[in-house]
C-alpha cells in the first residue's frame, strides 16, 4: 500500500524562492501580533478537472516548466496549465501548433506515439499519432498520492485541491515563533495558510502545486521528474519513485512505488541505470529489474539544488543555492562513474547560479541562471573552464536539450535555439518569447 503522507515542511521549502527567514531574533518564546495574508484552499471535483483537459489553439507562453523533444516536435510545459506543442522540424522557424490544456500539469514524457503527463494526482495518457488531433486515451487515477500544496494533500475527501484563494488580511497573535512558522516562510492558519505581506507579493498559485531516453522515447531536459527507460516510466512523487509499465502504450499499468529520500529532484536515464539528483547528492539505481530498482551507490555533496546528466564515464552535476535547497554553493561538479559503486569527484568549477545542463559528444551546455547560457568543450574533464566555447549572457537560462547540433533551451523569457554544428561558432537560430503577465 502506498504511503500517502510525507512531512510537508521537508517537501515544500522550494515554494517561495523570495522568502527569507521571517523571524530572526526570536527567543524561546515571544509575544506579538502580526498582520498576515490568509489563503483558503479551493477544491474541485475529479470530473471538473477531467473535463478541462482539451486541445486548444496555440497560446502565448507565460511561465515555462519542463521541455521535451520527440520526432521534430517540442513539448513545453506551461506550469500548472498544460503543454505547448511546437513544430520544430525547422528550428530556425519553430511554429506553435496547439496547446494541450491539462490542469495541474508539471511534467511529461513520450514513448512511441503516447504522451504521458501528470494532472494533479492522475497520470494521463494521450495519443499523439496525429499531432493536430491529440486526444486522451487512458489515465491512472490517484497515482501521485504525495503531490502536496503548502502541506495539504492534493486529493482529499473534499475533492482535489486546485487553487488558493486570497481571502483577507488577518491579525495573528503569536506566543512561540519557533513552532509557528514553516521553513517556506508562512504558517498554517484556519483551513489554509497565512503569509507575510512581502511573501504574499511573490506567491504564485501555479508553483504552489509543483510536485516535489530509450528506444521509442523522446528526450527530456535535465530538470525532468519524469523519464523513460525501456518499457517503464519512472516518475518522482514526493519522496517516492513511481514505476509504470508502458509496454502497452495505451494501457499504462502502475507497478511499484519505492521510497527514496525527501529531497529528490530530478531523473536522468543512462543505459540500464537511473541517476537521481537530490539536494544532498546523486543516487545511482540499477534498472536491470525495472520494476524493482536497486541502489548501487550515492554520491554526497553539500546541500544544494542538483540536476545531473551523464555521458560516457562521467556524470556532470550542477549545484546552486536557493531558498528551496539552502546552502551557498554554485558550481559544476564532474564525477567519475567508471566504478558505479564508488563514484568519485574529479573536478569542480565555479558558476553563478546554474540550473539545467546538457551534453552531446563532449560539448557541455550549462544554463547558468542570470549569467545566461554557457557552452564548453568538456572532452578533457579536468580543464573544462579553460575551454569555453560560447557565452550568451543576456538571458535567464533554465534548462536545455542538445540534440543533433541544435540546442533547445528554455529561459525565463522564452524558447531559444542554437546551432552548434561548428562548436567554435555557436549561433542563435530562433527565439519564441514569453509574454509577461
């Protein structure tokens, strides 16, 4: 039986990137009245959520999440809302062709002609054989029992928690600072939660719900929480790993759920191994028994956000600081994985605030947050910093997929694509902008 409860204070620290520690000078007890903003949960029925799934005309991009590439098409997640479908057969002129509306969508993966996506607590399968007429063909209900929003289970007797409504300012009398506030900067209050005025100004109902390649599969970015290996889909569900058999693409079957760690963040498949990035290190799992993965080893690092990609005998890990992850480390680590049981760090390089990364035949791309996109010749892992190939500094880079000499990158202001046929002359091919709301 699945465990449907995980301590929210461990899973939800990432929700407010702009919130500092609220009380810094509390003693063991304190007495004060604070003006806070109260948010009340909004519940929807399962039928209402399902009815909102539909294929629509293209819409402007606003807040991008995951990126996925398959057979000349890009599928880009609009955080919490669905998936932009883009014809990218000519990356110099990408053409948005539709928007697949999926309430509560944060991740996706594609096997053959079937797209798998989350919708709050459900896994939904879509037939994309006809890209102009994508349709839902199946779903596994309540697969994701550990999706949580601000510490509240998404699926409850009240329905599915789908939004937070700002109600009003409230005055809260406090007598114990230490036990009142959660690490994400607020406090549980009445049926919902309350935030300081400053935290409320940056609160997003979209990100409040954000869940903490093989033959026939597409290619995902390094920040992915869904991935495919062989005939199995692996999906992070809070601190757990859900395993779904997709041998029959139209009839996915939930097979197993294994406990990992509260701080797991990203998945990256390589041969018959699964590399899992977490805030405290990199896990390596053996997938020879695909429905019962076994831990080979764990490489520990300082507490930090941690996506990982692998090529040959090396894993490349970016560490960054941030409210979700703590720590003050911003760097690239290169780990020797020739001996999977004893991964060993071989090089470290300072970065600004690295997010996603990708590698193709020794060309390493790093999305260095506010310092833009950087490309390196990484064939000699001990001299990477000495071989920078390009630096596009005027963008906020988030995640990237390098494939067949085209680097497809999402940033905070849109989709960028680069031609790296000549790695000594990497060029911008196209850009699709984001519309600020």
